[in-house]
C-alpha cells in the first residue's frame, strides 16, 4: 500500500473566492488543519500554502496552491519534487459540477473531465495516474447550453444557505474518508466514500 503523504486541495487564492463552490478543496484542508492543529504558511518555492497535521505514520502535509486553479499543477509538482514523493502519494481534492452536492467520487486515476485544475495537474505530473477525490457541487442547469452560460457564475458563487447543512455532512465525510484511505488504502476506502449518501 503506497502511503498517502500529501493532500492537495484545489481552489483560487484570496478572500474574494473564499467559500465559493470552486474552493471546496480549500475548505476540506482548512477544516482538517483546524482539527489537527496545523497552521498554513506561505511557501514561495512550492507556489502554495503548506501545513502539516498528525504524527508518525499518520502525518499528512496539506497544500493549497496559490497559483489560481488553472495552474494548480505547478504547485503540486514542485511539492512532490521537494519532498521526493511520487504521484501516487498525493490525493487531489476538487469540486465536480457533474456530481450533485452530497456525492463523492474517489478514483486512483482518470481524465480531467473538463476540470481546469485537474487538467493542469495532469500536464505537470505527466499523466493521469494520481488519486483524486471529486466533491459534487451540482450543476447550474439541466441543458448543456444553460450549463455553459452559467458555469462561471455557479462555480465562483457561494453555497446557498439551505445547502450548508448538506455541505457540512459532505466535509465531515471527506475528513473521515481521508483517514480511511490512510488506514485501508484507496480501493477499500473508496467503497465507503463512493457509496456515501447524506442524511436529508
């Protein structure tokens, strides 16, 4: 079992984007740092903010790239190189418009699926073989045209007030899921994570 060493939560830097759907990866890491006593510090070499939590075998580094979403891969590549880790030792946490809020999808590899942060990561890591956890944020409309027209406003918009309880359940499940990945490995943890259904 390849040990998980790095969590890379994707998002856009700056207060303007805090709490937006596109920044759900940052939300996960902020929550984990808060629970684990980690403090994010800017690291210019890694083009990101880095924190660490846990001890011994359960120690994890948390990375929030500060490059903007479309260039996230540069920060992930720099961090893996700096610590001497392989692509299999990072879990990239991203939002996914093709999944409804309340659904999660853990995969060991795969395409970008239209996500610019994953596209950048694939380019910088030289392939699709890295684990990623997609967090559903729902789509802005039913028809392809409606989705195209409303995508930017949707992903850069905040979660609605009535979505907050559901978002809270999702973030809690992600946190639990990451500890399962550490203990059981990607495949076994994925069985639980991918079958997660929130209490409505």
